[in-house]
């Protein structure tokens, strides 16, 4: 049994929904995980924000605008009168519920409830379409099996027990449709896996049922060797290891949510990245194999803040690093890169919501300077340092100011910190040198 996830663009139009139907109807039993239709999550967040701000006239308008969009989807997608009526009735109930939330400005669950409607809408509408096409399918709610534990992590035992129970109770069903992204929290109230979490949902389900493979379908044919939004003539990578893919996902490759790799890697389940618009394209397969040594790809992560911390003493005293790390732990802020010298530590973060508090705390025992508007460029491959061309990278970049360099924590990447203004030119220069 396989798990297939389709992203927002893959179900973002009537035409694309029909393509998805053709892909999944191949006679094999599977679970299909769907994201919200493209643009819907942003619309729902905007609705939530206007309600929180008590702008009821604006929230009413935004809800009605989105409702019109979904009425048009039903009109263009479905023809069977009875199924159309069923779909319209369900969609109306969703938007009536959104209107009922317009006065709940202080509801702590408001955004979670509202945002969850995106996946609920897409899966129901697509299931009505499969019903019209006489496909042997069943819609199952992610809220019946997806739950997080007290540590805000997937409750894998609960998930496995419940998804297997659902499958066993429906042995005659060929295709199961469910929502990505949404879940319950430890208390059984509605929650989610954060933005991009549909990939993560698919991987969690795949691991829970020991799937043959997990397929992530999107609008690009797999990982590319550079960012196609920045560099022209990039190429798809046929194969990556789990570790290489995790580095690329974490350091900016948008095609895959960074958390997706771990559940599949633990169960050694291959992950395929495929293009919904070009289903016959090979895409990228991710597995535990390292087929090729050397540099394979470049990724970049924007909106990075660099923090330089200099010890008040001449040399780093025992316990200094612990004090530094304790500050970031206290404010739940992850560190991306770190380098040290005898008297200073330089590190980077991408989450600055607690930056002022962090700065004030560290200033109590060290000198601290902050540089914003930085980018991380990550060069990824297996045993990357053994690639002869890797030794020449810094000669190519002689004319560019490099703020930090990191290698050694992993054999799979060399990481550079540069000013945002130089990122594009550096990526283009590296692309020409490494891949042309």
C-alpha cells in the first residue's frame, strides 16, 4: 500500500483535480493525502486575523468571497445533480460555521479552527468528484487518527493503532482520501502540523502503515540542483539519500517540508517527489542509498539573522557556551549555523520573535552584535569534501564577502552565510562553476 500526497497547486483547480484522479486510479490500494486548494490557507488566515481585530464587515466580505470561489469549483467540477446538491450543502455548512465564528475574537482556538477548513473543503469536494466518477473510494477524517502528544510531537502509537483499525474496517475500499496538515492535540482539540505539514502527514501515515513508498506530488519534477526561482536551466536530481534531502529541505528547498524525511527514514520507506503536471517525469527518489559521491545541489535560506557573541574574558571560560545555549533554549529559538574562536561565538537564527529578549539576556555576560538581512547558502552532496571541485569553491567566490563558513557537523554539506544582496549572484556563480 502506498501513500500519495498532493499539494495545494495539485488540487488548486478543477483541471488539476481531474489530473489527480487519473494519477490515483491505477488499480492499487492507497491513501491519498490532500492539502488545501492553493491560496485557501492564506485566505483563511486573513479571515482569522480580521475576526481577531474585530473587523466584522471585512471578515464577512472575505468569507463570502471565498464561498463564491468554492461554489464555482463545484459548478465546474460536478455534473450529477444529486452529488452537486450534496456538495453544495456541505460547503454551505462550512461557510456558515465560519460566519458563526465572527464574534469569537478571543477564542484561543480560532485560527486553528478556521485554517483547518481548507483541507476539509478540498478533501470533501474531491471525494464528491470521485463518487461521481464511480471510484471505489472513502473519505476518512484525519481527526480520527492524527494526534500530537504532550511534547507537541506526533503520537505515533495512537496514530498507528487508529489508522490500521480504519483500514481493517474498510478492507473493500481501494482509495482512502484524507486531510494533510490538521490533527488533534494531546487534549483532543483541533490542532495542526504547521505550514507545509501535509508532507509531514503523508510521511507519518506511511511510517504507521509500513507503506511500500511515499509519494509527494507537487508542481515541480523533484529536487533541482539549484533554486529555479533564482537560477535558470536547473536540472532535476534523480536520486538523493535521506540525509542529503533533509539538508536541502531544511536549508531552503521549498519542494519538501523539512520534517517529512524522518518518519520515512526510520522505517526505510522510499520517498518519491513527482510532478502532478508531468506525471511521467522521473522526479526524485529519496532512500537510504548514497549512489553518487560529491556535490549534487545548492539551496538557500533567506531572512537569517547573524549574532556575534564575544566573551568578556580573553579566552572562553568553562561554562560560557552553556550559558549562551541556555538563553536560546529559554526562548525556544533554534540555531542554524555556529562557529567558534577563542573569544567569540557566531551563530545564526531564522526566528527573531524573541530577539530583543535574547540580546538583553546575553548582554548581561558578553558583548553582542547583530546583523540582519543575511542568507544561508548550502552546498549539498555525499562525502562532499572528497569532491575535487569542492576545494575550488572559495577561489570562485573570492570577490564575495563570506560572513561565516560551516563544515564538519555533517559530511553532506558546506554552509555559507552571506548578505542577502549577494545571494543571487553567488548562487548563479556556483551554479555555473559546479553544474555547467
